[in-house]
């Protein structure tokens, strides 16, 4: 799967192993809006994405923006609100303030 981008974000709450959370619950707006550089083009409503947040199960999503490789974007701009709100289980416990790597790939 081609890499779209990678960014490190700080968790805003504790999450126990096996508990459910979402990207919008786990990261405050200030973290979700941190920019990263796109490694490949994305097309709104066409590019299928796999978002892997360290310690969480992966999330399937669809791009909510059209941008070209080399442009800057953020998780907030890239994901639809519904995808940011999808509940996923924590594979490991997460502590508030912990930095987690978020990897975005095309499917």
C-alpha cells in the first residue's frame, strides 16, 4: 500500500486495552490539524485510505480532500467527520500525553 503520509500526534485521554475510541475523541483539534506532507496524490471521495494509529486497530476511510503529492495537509482536512468518529478498539493501553504515530496509506 502506497504511503500517503505520517504524523505524530499526542493523545488527549487515557484509553484502556480493549476499550473503544475514535480519532476525534483521542486527539484534540490542535493535534488533528498538525500538517504533514503528502507522499502521493489523493482525490476527494475516490481515494480509499487505511489509517493506522499506533496501539489502535486500523481504520478504513475515504479522502475528504483533493491534493497533490508534496502539498501539506492534516488528518482533520484529510478525513470525513464520520471517519474521524469511527469507533475502534485499543490493542494496547494509551496514556494521556503519549505521542502516537499515525500512518496513512492508500488501499
